[in-house]
C-alpha cells in the first residue's frame, strides 16, 4: 500500500480539523530547538535543587523513608551529602553541554564528548534511575482518574499513591526525555542529516527498504509478545489457585487480601491485550482503520496514533524490568522473575515502533526526501 500519512475523505471534502492539524505541526516542528532549551532549563533547576540538598536542605528525594513512601530507584536509599553533590555537578555539566549543543559547537572529540554526555544523561534519567512508577501510573491511570474525583477506596488518599519520592522520579523521567530529544537533534545537525526525519542527503540508507523493515518488524513484535507470556501466565494461575513461582503461604496471603488476586488477574489481562495491540505495528489494521472502528473505517491511520502510545509504553517498561532484576529472589521467582522480561518487552516494543515509523513515514516537509 502507498507510504503516506495524508488522509483524504471520500468525495474530496475538507474539514476544519485540517487547519488545527497544521497548527499542531507548526508547534511541534520546533522540537529540535525547544527540547535543547528545556533540557538546559531542567538541568539548571534540578541542579539548584541538588545543591540545596547537598547543603542540608529538606526534601532530598532518595533518603531512607518508611516503606509506604519509598521508591524502587537505584539511588534509594542514599545519603544527601554523598549523592546530592554528584547530582549538582552532573546538572552543571548538563547546562554547559546543552548550551554548546544549541550553538552547534564542537567537532571531533568535543562533539563525541557532548554526544556521550547527552545520551548517557537521557538513558540514566529515563531508564536507569527510575523504577516501575511510570508503568504503574499508565496501568492504573483510568482508576486514578476516577479516584481524583471520588477519593481512594479505604483509608488511603491520593497522597499515598502520588508521593514525593515517586513524583521526583517523574521529574527525572521528563528530564531524560528532554535530553534524548536534544541530543538526537544535535547529532543530526552536526552530521549533515535532516534534523526532523534523520535522512541523509547521501542516500536513503539500508533501512529504507520496506521489505527489510517489515521483516524485522515482525521479529521484534513476536519477541515482545513472547516476553509478556510469563507474567500473564503466573497472574492467571494465581487467580485460579495454582501457586506458580510462589509459596503456598504467599498464595494464601493473597487469597486472604480482598482484591489482590483480582488486581493481579486484571494486570495479566491488560498485558495480554497489550500484546494483541502490538500486532497493529505489523498488520494492515495498524495502517488503515478496520471495520470494528466504524466511525473511521477505511481511513488511513496517522503514524503518530500508534507511535506515541507505543513509544511511551516501551520506555516505561524498561525501568520496571530493571527494578525487578534488583529484587529477584529464586525461591519466589514468580513475583519478580516475569517482570524482568519487561525490559526485553520494552526494548523489543521500542524497536518495533521505530521500524513501524520508518515504514510509515512519508515525504519529509523539511528536506523533501521520502
């Protein structure tokens, strides 16, 4: 089918939505610049907070607290006098690196050093320091939206779910995304590539072949699907009374806790549904709205409709899987063992999403290639 992202309704009618879409494109088209500016601002603000904590200020987000208010970050628990100065220095280097990137400065070793810092900062902030908090927020977002108006059932409130140690990880995650975007833009600008699509004027490259993209897309999607099965199977088994990967005592404890097995079953079902949706990255119904979406049936699906949510889920899965590695116990492998594969799921889903984007992207409005 044609490699296009434009959508023309039957009869050639136009809709007011087209003007809104153009406005949104203009707003987002500046990401190569504003991502770098925001990365510098983020580094300056978080660096100032880290300096405040290093000097003895309150609110250090990695200190040892009660289990109900802690996170699973790799930096927790830690002492402010040891870690906060390192964070402040890290952010100060980020301000310098960000300014140099915005001015397109740096060649040779300096350019390599800026790229190493930028990619390391993005990966560390978004994936390595974080825990499963973002994944939990995504999984329970419908319930949290309801709780915001009705209150949390039982003796808890929203503060027991969204507390400072978790909120800080969300701030770090946003900083990581900003550094990834800023570094990607700098790398493309200084490498002679189109800053928007990444294409090179020297040629389309090996990944412009649609057959190759679809073949590797199938492989990555199936890898992602297989990585979800252990989690789905264990949670469903627990619901039906089979202590797969856990002790009989722990199963009895879950059975005696109202709603615990039902929550595990729901998460297993959501994971299964997610694995089914991933097939849209390689199937026709991921490019053209199928019959069961009757109000858009037959229209072309804009790539962002799949790329944005799939990309967010992929990035959220990886830190959750890495956190499970740190908490793994062989005697109760069913608790965290299947969750370790979230990291595989996230990487595979991210790769499949990127391949889908490469296959679906149309002609670049900036460089004209495509």
